C-alpha cells in the first residue's frame, strides 16, 4: 500500500531535526503546569476506569510517555520517525517505544484504556482527521480516555521550511478547540473537558486541550 504523502513528509522532517528538537523540548513539561494538570486528570481517569494500557501517538523523544509512566500509567509511545524512536529509547530505557502511525495503530479493537496525542494531531490534514479519531475509537475499550493537546488557530494550514537550522517541509494545522471537539463527537468520542490558554512568552500560538472518552 502506498503511504500518504503527509506521513512521509512528517517522518522526514522529524528525522532531520530529531536531536535539536529533543534537546530543546526535553524539560518542556516543567514549564507547563496546565498541561501537567491535564495529564494528571487523564491518568486518574484511566486508573478510575480500572487501568489498562495507554498509547501516546506522536511520542517524539518520549517526555510525555515518561511523565505518564511516572504517574503509574501503563503506557508506551508510537512515533513515525525512526530517529525519534531511537532517541526516546535511549533517553527512557525502561519504557517501550515503537515506530508506527496514529492513522493505523497495530493493536486489536477495544484493547486500550487510553490514547494521548500531545502536539501531534497538528500534522494531520483536515481530510484525514476524522479517520484518525475513528481509529482512536476503534482501539479504545468502552469508556477509554482520549487526551489531545495542540496549538490553536483558525484552521488555515501553513508549511515550515526551516527548523533548528535544518531545511524541512512540515505542514501544520492549528484548529479551534470547538472544531476538534465536533470531529471527536462525530467519531463517537464524547468530550468531557475543554481547556484553553493563551500563548506563553516565546510561543507562537494559544493552546488547547480536550479530554474525551469512548461513548457506548
């Protein structure tokens, strides 16, 4: 099967900038209390639901996967970029990281307690996002949790051609939380919490977070 162009482009970009990206964002969560709070609420919801395995899609160098593991979550990471996976494994040798795509997760139907996408749906084109959310629903057990964290914007895509001193061709889609919530609902994922915050100093955009669950 021919791979979608946006997946190949995203993989190539993150392979190219993997090392400086990982160095830049390694301690990022320490500066983001609201994101940590949402991850904590997500982890508590998973535990209250009886536990189970969680996957972080677009796990990059593994900082969010490691944070959730520190909260007692049975979690592993999946990323398109082989170089990012290698860095995550090296940085967090006790955790599991695999190459893969959120568009087609290699897990059985209804087998996961949760899915986390932290700044990774921003590279999914509008036409593909409903199918991605449908894939999240497929892999979740009834009541399973979804946490999305993302930059917000008016939905107009843009391309970044330089990052960390490297030439890349990486497309971004910064959407309104309301738009993302509607797409989740259309996939059978009911939104429980919506968080918005303004951009911090040095950030290009405001941020959104949505916590949802698989509706029956």
